[in-house]
C-alpha cells in the first residue's frame, strides 16, 4: 500500500534537504572555503614572487639560470666526475650533488649495519655486551652531531703526520691530507667483467626465488647464500682472468710536498662519514631493540621448542617479524642522516651546500636560484628515500591468508 508522502518521514527529510540554503549546507560550505583558501595561497605566492623579483631588479641583480653556463674558476678537492677550474657552475652543482649522495649512501649502509649490531647486542644475555651497547647508545646519541664531526676531524685526522712523514702500509699512504690508495684503471675488454657481474646478479635473483619456492613446497632449506656468493664473486673473477686481466693499478707517488696519482680519500669525507655513522647508529639501535621487543615472546619460545639455534631464530623468526615495526622509524633516520650531511660545510667537505650553496652563491649572487635548487635536491632525495622504504615496508608487511 503506497505511503502518504506527507506522512513519510524519509520522504519529508529528502524534500527538506533539497531545499537547504547554500550557506546552510555543510558540504557546499566546505567546498567554498577550500576554494577560497587555495585562491588566497596562490595570491600570496604571486605577491611574494613579484615582490622578490622587484627587489632584485632594484638592486641590479638579474634572475635566471644563465649563470650555470659561466666558468666557475675554483677547484674542488673531491669529484666523482671530471672537473677542473674551467668547468661551469652547472658542473659544480652536479659535483656537490654526487658528493652529498656519496656520503649519504655510505653513511646509511654503515649506520644500518652498526645499528642492527648494537640493537641486537643490547638484548644479549651477556651482561658485559649488553651494558657496553647501552653505554654506546647513551653516549653517542646525546652528543651533538656537529661536535662529533669536529672531534673526528680536528682531534683525530688533523693529528696525522705531514705527507713526507706519511704512514705507509702495503703500498698505501696515510697523512694529514688523506689516504692514498692504488687506483684500479680498467683497460680494453673490462666491459666483459661488468656483463658477467650483471649476469651473476640476475642468476642470483633467480636462485633465491627458486630456493624460496622450494622451501615453501618441501620445507627443505637450500644453501642459496653460498651459491649467490659464488656467482657474484666467482663469475666476474673467472671472466676477468679469461679475458686477460684487463686492468692495472695506478700507484700514488710522493712528488714535492704531496702525492700524485692513485686514489685519494680526503679526511673531510672520513670524518663526516664516521660522525654520521656513529651518531645515526645509536638511534637505529634503539629502533631495532624496540622492534625486537615488540615481537611476542611466544615466537622465541616456539622456535626454541623446535630446537632452532639462537642465531637462526633471530634471523628467520624474530627479525622478519620485527621489521614491520622497525622500518617506519628507520626511514626517518635515513632522512635525518641525508639532511644532517649538510653539516659538512663546517669542515670543508665539498657537498652540495658547501660547493653550490656556499662558494657558487658567494661568487654569483644568485641567491634565489641557488637556494631553490639546493632545497629541491634535498626534497627530491627525501621523497625518493621515502618511496623506496615505503615499497620495502609493503614487501615486509605481514599478509593474512
């Protein structure tokens, strides 16, 4: 039996909602406020940009990126790409960028390894190991990073002897200007070694995948780690000798007051890398400890009841479950390490801030362009790190089946 529209409360509610005034509709009001907020932000950005351009023009400072093609005229002690004083300012940007990425990647790798080691050691049943690990964490995470950089640079590395009194060991030389090592120089035919390394990496991935499927199907463990090690090391090495060892070493030689030739590791890089590694590892250690403690204790008891060794229990049972707790704060530590590398300017390490936002800015006066490019680099590095760790976090997440 059809209901009376005037007595149907649902119908009445629908009719009344269609007659609601615009300023009384929450959804429409929210849309209006969002449009007004976006318009205000765009207007403020336009006003500030116009104001900056006007002030620069009044002071005779031209804007634009044409300065990147001008000759830099200054040297850089460490460069992963070819660089000279005749190179352009654009070249200095890439030199500083690569140096920043270099110390950040080296710091992330070393801090992760050391942090996991200290974090696991903090939960050790050995009283001395646990207390020493706790002492490490409490000391290095409570000393400012800048002071640690100064300590390694001025108190340790700057106390090394002069080049003529270098410490020599196995054809290597250590002095106040850095560590000088024989530099491998590839010759014709070395490309086959790179091809062999690529093939070994692909084969290792296939072996690991097959081993996991085999273990899931049969429960039998295949020693894939040894096979992968043999492929990664053995295949390129076999190829290297098969094509006639296409490589020679460029040894450093003392000429005048300094060494020439070879591979130079400057003390600024070592000091910054040590400080970033030791400082960040203290925070990673606490993250690892918290992640391990978050795993239910029953998992450890069950693995012990099955007779699994303690190290295998930690590697196969505890750590995989703890990673879902460890990865999010670990990502923050990676981001902090990358941004903290900008403190390199305090000891003269030629990173992006020192070379580009420092020397280049002082010589060209293009503050707006230089600072914008520098901020864009750190923003891009942070976003890429977050995306990579986010992808890894999804892979390590526990999936219910």
